[in-house]
């Protein structure tokens, strides 16, 4: 019997996280999202609103400080939407860091 092993073909390992973040819009408005995983090349996010594949999003991410519970480092990153899937009532998206 021949078995096939499904290997993830990603260049880097994804690490599961539960971080809060905001997508920064051009008109200074913000949309709250959740960061679900992070890797060297990008992020997995959940959003109530859809974005188009190839959109570049500016994110402001609150990364918890392990040494200071309740405190956060705020990190700004940009990522290009590579895919989008509707899961239940939210949009699951993969972003590739663009800078």
C-alpha cells in the first residue's frame, strides 16, 4: 500500500498566535482584525471585512510582552493579500510581508 504524506510547501514555519491588530486605511480609519499566525514571510489574519487579493495592507499589531503582562509592543508592517477564504462569518487571509 502506497501512502502519500501531505507536506506544507511553505518556505518558513508558521507560529500560531492570538494578537490584536488594526488595518490602517488611507482616510485614517482603522479596522480591527486578529492575527492568527506569523512566519518569516507573512501573517495569517481574520477580518470581518474582505480585502482583494494583491491589496497591500498597512497593519498596526499589538504584540504582548512576556516580561510585562498586559503590556504590548506596537509594530507596523505592510503585507500583500495572497489569498482569502470565507470561514463562518469571517474572512481568513494570508498576507506576504511587502517590506
